[in-house]
C-alpha cells in the first residue's frame, strides 16, 4: 500500500499551516501530503479548522504562516494558475441566485476563461450528470436543497479539474441523494481525479477516503486509512448500553472487566469489545439490565472519542 | 475522458506582475453583470437615473421660481435650475460610484457569497475589482447621458461644452469608486458601513450643490474645498456653461490624482478585502 | 442539587402565560424589537443628532442665504429656516419610519426570521405587527424630540405650541409607515421592490410635498402629489404648530383625519397580512 502511494507524485504538500483570526488559532500547525489520484479526507467536528485548511489550499484566504505547495506552486502567489486546476464545492452553496441554472454553469466557466462553445456542451453534460436537465431554465431559488447541492458540484466540474475540494459535500442531503453523490465521486476517482474532502460523517469518510487526518482544534490528532485508524484506536465492535440518565455513572464501576475498555458518556456507556453479544451476556450475568442495548461495528466516531474525549457530532 | 496521470499534475509558474491577484479575465465579471442586467426588469437598471431628475424638478423648477437667477461660474447670472443641474449630476455620479464600490461589494462579499464562488475559480481579486468598477462606470455613463438629455430638454444647455458633462461625470465616478473599494476593505460590520453614510451626507449637503460656497465663513470654506465632491461640482458647473478658469485645471488634477492614488490604495488592499 | 430546590423559581402556570400574552403580548414583542435596536444604537444616536444639525444648517441656514435674499413673502413672512425646519423634522420622521417598515419586516419573515421565534410562543401574529409598530413609534418619539430640541437651539421654533411637532412627526411617520408595513409583509421575495419604493415613492414625496417651498409654487398639475402625500399633511400641521402658519380650520381637520385614518388602516391591514402569512 505505502509503496504504491510513494510512487505517485505529491500534488498537495502542506507544512505547518497556521491561520489565526485575532487571538484564535483556527488552524494550528497542520502538515500533510496528498499523492495524485488519492481520495484524502479531513475529519473533525465543526470549527476544527477543516474549512479554513480548504480555503488555504484554494489560496482564497491568507495563511498566517506555513508552506503550501499545490502541484509545484504556492496558491497564495499563483492563485489563478492553481485554481484553474481546482474544482471547489464549498460548505454552503454559493450559487449565483441572480442567474438561472444553466447560466450558473456557463458564467462560472467564463471565470476560467473557457470558450463559449466548450461551455455550451459541457453545461449540458453536467446538467445530465447532476440530473437537472429539466431545470436548465429554472431560477436557482426554486431548487430544493439537494438540487442546489448537485448543481454546486456540477459547477465545480466545469473546468475538468484535477483536484476536487469538497467541503462537507453531503451535509443536509437525504440518504438516497448521498449515495447518488458518492457514486459520482467514485467515478471521478476512477478517472484519476484527486479528491480532498472534509466531513464530520464517519460513514462518508469510511466510504470515500483512502486516507484521512482527524482534526480537532486546528491540530492533527491522527492520520491513516479508516480501517487502520479503527484498528489502532478502537475495538472491532462496540456495545452501547443505557441504564437511564441518573444511573449510568453509578453502574460503571460494576462493569469493571467487561470488554477491553469502557467509555461513560452522560447518556450511555460504550463498551469496546471484540464480541458485543458476549459482553452483553456478561453484563446481564452480573444482574444488570440495561434499558436499551445495541451492538454495532466500531466507527471513526469511536476513534474520535478516543482521541479527544469528545463526541464528533454534538 | 482519459484518466489523469502524474504528468498531468505539473504546473509552471507565471511571473506576471500582480500574477497572484489577476488573471486578465475581468471580462468574465463584466459578462456576468451584463447577463444579470439583461435578466432583470429594465426599470431597475434605469431607476437610479430618476433621483437627480426629481431633485432638478423639485429644487430647480419649484424652488427656482422663488429664488430667481443666481451668479454662475463666470459671474454672469443663470437660472437656479441651470445652477444646480451640473452639481446634481456630480452628486449622482458620486452616490452611484460609492454605492457600487462599498455597499454592493460589502453585501456580495458577506451575504451574497458571490465573490467566494468567483474567487475559487482562476479569477483573482483584481479581476473582480476591475470588472465591478467597469460595470459601475458603465451604469454611471448611462445615467449621465440621460441626465444631460433631460438638461437639454429643459433648455439648460447653452453650449456644446456641456456635452463634456458625460465623460467628466464618469471621471468623477471613477475617482470615488477607486477609493470606495479600499475603504470597504476596512469594514467588517453593518454598523461600520454606516460610517460611510455619515461622511457622504454632509459632503452632499455642504458641497455647494444648492448654494454658493461663499455663504460659509472662510474656515468652513477651506474644509469644503478639501473634499472631492466640491471639486466635482465646480468642475461640472464650469463645463455646463463653458466658463473655464485656472481653477478648472486644479479640479481636473484633483480627480486624476484621486484616481491614481485610489487605484493604488485599492490594489494594496485587495488581499484584505477579498482574501480574509 | 436537592438543597437548592427550595429556592428554585418556577415558571408560572401555562394558563397564566396565555392570559398575560393575550393582554401584553404586543408589549413583549416591542421590548424584543427595542432590544434588537441596541445593536444599532450608535447609528441611531448619531443620525438622530447628526441629521437635524446637517439639514438645518445646510437646507435651513445655507439655502436661506439665497432664498431670503429675494422674496420671503412666500414663506409666511418669516425666515426660510423657520419655514423649512418643521417640514424637515416631519420628513426625517417619515423616512426613518419607512426604513423601519421595509427591510426589518422582510428580515422578520424571511432573512433572520425574527418573527418566527415568538410565533411558537403564546403570542399571535397580530401582536407582532403591533409590537413592531410600537417599537418604531418609540424610536420616532426619541428622534423627533431630539430634532425639536436642536430646532430650538437654532431658534427655528417660533410658536409656544411648537413642541406639538413631536407628536405630529410620529403621526406623519406612522401614516406612511403602517400601510408600507402591510405591503412589506405581503411580498414573498424582495425583488428590488424596496429600492423602487425608495426611489419612486419616498424620494418624490420628500421633494414634492411642500417641504422646501409651499405646494402652490409647483405647477397645478403636480399639486395632487401633495394632497395624497402624508408628508404634505404632516408638513402643514408641523408649520401650523411651529410657526403658527395660517390654515383654515376645516383643512386642519382634514390633515389630522387623513393621517389618523392612514395609521389605523395601515395597522389593520398589517395585522391582517401578518396573520395571513404566519398562520396560513
């Protein structure tokens, strides 16, 4: 695995990135490399510094310090050249509400100086890609949230980018729309496009990312593939038990020795174990009867909890 | 589409001056503006033209009946309407340019999110600044043309020199627009934006638009003379009747310096304005 | 935890909340609005003090130097400053009120959706409309009082009844503001309607409602603008109380009645649009 990656050219190389707003460090010394064709994720809660990092990659925010190299250039000094090869899907859709759907694509393409004939063709292709063919002439504010998101993603592809930056691409979408979107992103990956995405959804990171960094309070907490991170920082399964709001804490000492590790949250207790059902049996044998119990596979949520002591989505 | 290989991922630098901020594609920004204007109701585009016309009708015709003739730039008496018309055009050029380069930019930056999407393309902040200023000046040009036409219909134009009101009005607008963006770069909240209004309103009211500067005591006259609008008003007034003096050159020079300094200032502040 | 319980305060019974909201709901929302205005306190104070100074000095004192020079007979035989000042006060009230009834209303329904918070409490939409009106009235009251005091300093208020300018200003402002509020509450999407109103209604009213010179000076074909304009009726009342301008009694009654009817009609329509929009 590592050997294969080393052979590919590094397209993004970040060293000690820092971004300070007043006395708040939004990004506090982040370093990472992304090889060509990789799908790279930044996982962390809201306000962890993921979006700011993305903005620095695009050269649309000035970094306070650190070095950044995108395909050999510094986006702060060669912004237009770098961004000509990027596609960007910002966290909040920023479609041009004053223009109609298809015009949004064409006008955006003109910002890259792309010729009109190409754009006419490409716009239709992308409308099909985003399943918005019948909305070509619609006003942007008449679209549903999911349609706007798909249009934003279609727009980011107008210049056939080599690197696609996706900031929380599926936040606010229903499950079906998310799967459609993931499918589109897989296809782009097959074409060799490098994906960089931020997310606070574990399943999304596990589905889409070859490798990811876990970010919290502007710092990198861990780095690796989703499976490696889970293996390293969690067990195979997790048993969640609830004993009622005021009893959870009191029960914890009595669970001593069950599973590999316990995590007591205000509303529930997590038991890290390789055999969830077995652990539940153990608990019952001690005369304890949880109000609810659930056995699930360990996820990145557990990794995050382990690393920071906090939940990812609060 | 052919799959990308490592060789596709190599870029070479472009070492043009302003390369980090400018992609020589301000045209795309102008095109976008033109598309929006075309899809809008035409009345929105032309509405800005009416404000100075209403002022001219109300103050020039209405109040003019009571005021009678006043001394024009050369000393010869002219009608009150002819006295305030060129001044109103200067005020209108200022207002339009300041609105477009401050509130409009501020709003699109913080709420419309338009610039966020533009900046993620190969456009740089300089492209956006040039495009927006060009659009603002074009609109100013249309209004100036219309207003000069109204002056003609009202019989307030007596010399071919008055045709120069149109380009001069665009120059006045350029002076204010070039500064407005730089000033907006320091603004972070709505409350701070109100400061602009606090400066503009007195400039409008005191810059000898409706009555000669001589009504003020000398120290106040000096203050008014330091501000750009007064130079615009005087210049336009001189042009409207073709009565020039050495002061004409001072007024012109004032605006040329203002444009050059304003553009340099705005260019320096582009990062602060757009790349936060 | 258990020790504290004895001192802990409890919300009163829901029935009490409902009864109080029914009675005082508009005031609760007025308080909400006034607290919201605190974010703009500096702007409000600066404009309340700055505008009278600027306008009285430029349009009053400055313009007076060329107007009084020729003929002051048109201006009730008094100086131009005293003639223009009451109308400037009324105009500033009308413009402030108009602004408070456009974007803030849209803000309440659409942008920050300020109205929808109270809407899920015992308050009803009609109370939100009324609370908004009352909060803006408070602002106008303060603004007109400040303007009046500055007029006094300029020596521009001649009659002992001049203090009545303050209620006249509030009344005229509301006569224009409340119907506008009803309209603002009825539009779904702001497509420049407000700037159109600013440019084609408010600005012409300011300029053609006898603010700077008597309405009769204008060509007869344009005088109708004044007759329908709340601003003209306000201006006439303002001059009546401020400089004792001569006005036939029946016309004074018309001024007051016209303004009062507009305010009442505006509030009724606004309450209706608020209810229709929020409860539909």
